[in-house]
């Protein structure tokens, strides 16, 4: 799963590959992280695949002591999905800052 591009099958059949990232946070931060994740989910941002247990491997990835491993969706997954659907897309990742209110819902593209 980690390091692969999105395939439209993920959306249509819940099967395929996506780009994901692995991160660690201090275990003491778990309650705050869970609150943030809950708020993001309510706002329609569902990027957390898994939040592991303290000091336990996540998808066989070792986690440092007193830390929590997390796997998150990331990168240009929506852009890849659009291109796979035949929609031309320009990616300006890491080179452009944009006002949040100027963003367009993916479903509206």
C-alpha cells in the first residue's frame, strides 16, 4: 500500500492501491490526535487509515518506544484518480499556497 498511486478501483470496488504515509506521534498526544481526527472526519477529511497502539508496530513497521504509529492517506491521490478518469490535472503541490475558500469540492470538478 505505501508508495503506490491511487487506482480508481479503490473508489469503485474498495480495492486497489493508494499513496500513504507513515508518521509517529508521542503517545501522550493520542487524546488530542483523536479529537483532531474526529473533527476532520466530521468535516469530510478522512485520511487516517490506522492509528496504532503505543510502541507497537503498524503494518509491520516498527514504532519507537512511547510513540504511536499512524498510516495516513496522502500525496496526490485525488489528482491521480482524476487523471486515471481522463480528467486533465495540473499539480502544483509544494509550490503553491492557496486560500481554503478558493478550493473546489472534488465532486464538482
